[in-house]
């Protein structure tokens, strides 16, 4: 009877996994159809304005105004595609580009990041070069529209002040001290519902024109026109896919250029989430086919967990602050590599002291995790959401980062018993790590401020890739999962960190 029960239970699990696989496959197919369909009817061309990668979007035969689209810090032109497509559908000719140091732009950011005449001025110059290029390509002789997100909102606002060719300006998640009561004279501000500080900044920019104006109003005074709208139920990234924001942007351009268009919105955000979520779900179904090479690993005792998590979280920031490499052309990447190396090495030493078995490397699981994490999930991300393809010096950056990410993730996998430890164990381990990064920023706020911006990337990594690593560890061991996740983390950070050269 027991053997029969076990066989029935195994059959039920196999049927459930097969069902999940089929559902995930159907969702992936549907997502790809919808995402590729969002591009249908648009001519998309890869170009270069000097060394700056540019992607042009236009309906066949379009002769509408030129719109320049710019991404935010640690972003890339893929992140702005919902806006680029929606505006192109309305007959405009859109040119989206990768800023220096971002995406596939081979030229690092440079200059003083704390001075307007430093890094910001270089980005303004680059925006103007892309504008020159777009005008040469199209022959357009009217005012050019600028649209930007986050960091780019300050760049496009200052570009509008310096360049008489600029007409309407659209700032998404906008903050710029360059905005005054009179300039930019034609400004739409779109802010996510869950961005309270930026919403306040948009209202202040409105009230500089009309003290009684608020969100949802359009203020006009002495040749200045301004509008602030809120995209409901979204944050700093979700705002880029909000139908409200897309619709408002097209309407604002139509008003400025006295055009009328029937908006076709590229509402791709949900389909991107479904695609990537389905890739992760399929990984769970496929993990069952990995050879079972390890048994169940026992979790650490509470005392061991607290020591293994607490000690490196204190030692890493206090030690790494004294080590300066300065070899990588990337903001704070040198420090993060050292921090991760120290954190992982200390944690591994503690685990060895507690006689925690490291186990063997499941090569099949390691290879499967790399192929699925970088090939399937990563390339889907690269095509539809954010740059995930290394180029030039980013290969070297990934290799150097791996010196820290691999020992860190191996130690994390062993500490959490390959993800099989109770949830609160995993929560303690990851919280201790984030607290260590927070302590590092507190010790050197000016030098390590950019670590704050990269934290969401690491958090998302734990949520998405951590799940896939856990499933691999169940069959192939914590060491295979840790090694694979360490290499993928190095890759993820290497393609995300903006390149920076202090001497450029």
C-alpha cells in the first residue's frame, strides 16, 4: 500500500509538473506573439550617432516630427521601448539611444558626477549630438521633442534651455533644478502613483506657473504651458509601461504639433512580466529532469545561522572601506567586488569551522542554470526590457566581479542549505547582507551613494534567480547552485553598472 501510495504521489507530481510546463510554454508563446505584435507595422533600425547606439522607430513613410527618447540611470534604450513604439504609432519619428556608460554604448561616462558642468554637461552634449543625427536622417526642420526618464529628465530639461531647436519636453519621474517658472516653456510631467517625492516636485513645477494648479491640471501663463499627471498604481519602473502615461505623452505631442492621431498604445509591461515569469515557471518544471546527486541538506542551527550571517555583515563594510583597487571603469563596482569577496570568504570560513559539508559540484545543474538564467531569461530581458548583452570592456568587468560574486553566492547557498532552509533563515541571511551594504554607504555616503541605486538589481536577482538556484540545488547540490548564481550575478551587475572613467 505504501509503495502504491508513493507511486501515485510521484505520478501526481509528474502530471502537475507537466501541466505547469504546458501552461508556461503557452504563456511564453502568447507573450512573444503579443510583444512582437507590438512592434508590427513599425520600421525599427539600429544606427549609430558617432559612438552612440541609436534605435530609430517610425511607421513606413512617416513624415511626422522628431522625438528624442532618453533612458534613466543604469537603464538602456530597451527600457524606453513602450514609449518609443506608442509615439511612433502616432506618426512621429522616434530616436532612442544609450547614454555614455549605459547599455551598449562603448564610451564610459566621465567628468564630475556632482557638478552640472561635469558628467551632466557631457550627457547634454550627447543628447544634442543625437538630435543633430536625427535631423540629418529625417530632414525635419521644425522643433524637436525630448522625452526622458529619471536621470534623463534633468538632462533634457537643461538641453531644452540650451538648444533653441527643442520644442515640447516630456519628463517621466521628473526631477530637475533647472526647471523654472518660465522654462522649459512646454512641459509634461508624468509621475508614478508610488513616487511621492517626485509627485511633489511635479506639483511645485506646476505651481511656479499657476499657484492654484495641481495634479491633473494644465497650467498656462505668459507663453508657458505645463501639465502634471499621475500614472496609477505604478512606481519608478512601472511608470514606463503605464497606459495613462503613454496616452498622455502622445496627446501632449499632438497638442504641441497641432496633430491628431488615433493612439495605438504599446502596453507591453504585462506581457514582459508574463514572459519572464513563465520562463521562471518552466525552469521549475524542467528542474525535475536533473539527475538527483545529493540528499537533503540539514539547515544550520539558529546560533550558527546568526553567527554566519552577522559576523560577515560587520566585517565586510569595516574591512572593504580600507581597500581601494580603482581598476574597473565602473561606478562602485570595485568596492562591491571587494565587499562581496570579504563577505563570502568570512562566511565560508565560519561554515567550515562549523563543519558544514560543502558537497560536490553538480556539473549538469551548474550548466543548466547558466543556460537557462543567461540564455532563456537573460535574452528575453535583453530584447524587451533591459540590456543584458555584454560588449567591450564589460567582459572584463564580469570576470573581475566574479571574484567576489562567486564566493559570496556559494556561501549564501550553503548558509541557506541550497534554499531548503526555513524561510526565516533565508530572510535573516539576505537581510544581513543588505544591512552590510547599508553600513558601507553610511560609512562613505559620497563615495558609495550609487550602491543604493544598484540595490534593486540585487534584490530582484535574489527573487528571480534565487528561485531557479533553489530548484537546481534540490537535485544537484548547493555548490552547483552557488557557483551558477555567482556567475550570473557577476553577469547581471556587469551589464547593469554604468561604465565610468574619471579621466575621460
